[in-house]
C-alpha cells in the first residue's frame, strides 16, 4: 500500500525501522496493511501520533479543495516631477 509520511517522524526524531532512516514530510513509500494499521492510527502506537496517511485519501482530499485563481494586477508607472523655483 502506498502511503505518504507526515511531519511526526521529524518532530519526534524517530527513524522508521523498515526504511532505516527518517522519512521527510510528504515522502511516499510502500508499507504493508498491518504496518499501516500501526503507523496510521494514533491509538494503536505508543507515540499516539499518525505517522503516515494513505495516498488514495490524500488524492481524494485534494480533489475536494477548490483553488482560487489569482489574476495579476497591473499598475502603470507614474513619474513624479517637481519644479524647483529659483
């Protein structure tokens, strides 16, 4: 099963035992269903934290979010001049 890492690995300074390193936030990797139950459920692991999210869940969340279109504003440059009286 494809999962994406949360920032909990870095916050708690924990190394993943299967990867033998600290996964960065947003990194995708493959784990088993049993391992996902442990890492993806805060109540089932001793740290009480969610370390990974299912990649399919992330894709569904991003489909629901609408993006706002930002149109660039254009401004004309106005040269200011002052006359000096002698």
